[in-house]
């Protein structure tokens, strides 16, 4: 889900125009495509995925910076929808979080790092 949701922002018309001119545009930060997936993750209550997706290109951030980013860029999700984001992508169910994540005090932090490593 991290990979699928991370790419959800690529449905924005601005991203499609940019990638058409520059094949490396997905990694130069000119058009924010990662926030869309983080917004979808937030809607699913998947905070770990929101951190991972938002930080894919720039690194993991703290909770307050992520909250601010998501609050300031909510319009990007609608732009992706207008650009053709398939509805199923937003409604795809999340796999269950492994039990060790909840039963270990350091589980959530480790889980975020595992997810981040797999996405990067």
C-alpha cells in the first residue's frame, strides 16, 4: 500500500505535464506527488504509512511537521482525483499491522522504519 499510495499523487495533471518534459521529475521535488498518498493514509488512520509516504524522497519528519504539511496541502488529493485517481486506490483495505508492533513499546517506531526502508 505504501508504494501504491505514494504513486497516487502522480495522477495530478501538474505531475503528468512535468514528467512529460523531464523523466526524472518524480524525484526532483518540483511537483509534490507524495503528499497525496500521505493524505490517503491519514484518511485510513494509517499514521505510519503517512509518515513513510510523505518522507519517501526527503526523509522522515516529526509529527507536527507532517500534520502541518497535510493540513496545508489537502487540495492535492482533489487534484489527483480530477486527474484520474482511481476510486479503488483510495478504498483499498490495509493489511493488518503485525502483533509485535502493538505489543512492543518500540514497535511502532521500528515498524515505521521497516516500512520506510521497503518503500525507499
